C-alpha cells in the first residue's frame, strides 16, 4: 500500500506492507524484501503491519532497516 501527502513544499511518501495470518517464520525475509523494494523505489518511510508477536531479533532487524512495525490491533486505537 502506498500513501502520499503533500504539505506545502514537502512531499511524504509512505509504503505499508502486511505480514498477516501466521507468517511469523517468514517475517525476517519479509523485512529484507520489503526494505529492498522500498529502497529501490526511493521510499524511506516504511511501515510493516503484523498480527502476531515477534521476537527481539526481528524487531532489531526492522529497526536497522528503518521499518516501523505496527500491530494490527493498534490500528483501532
């Protein structure tokens, strides 16, 4: 999913990806692929929406790749 917002002279582009339905084992590779695709497109603001808890290693990998992780349950809040 791609979102854009124009604020005067600044244009923000955010890319959002989803890792849902028990893809816990694939989250690490999803982060690498997502990061590479966003980088190739020149998008620096990245959000990954998940529906399961992840371990500290995956959180650290996402931080290194500058991906913000949001739990789908947080969206309603």
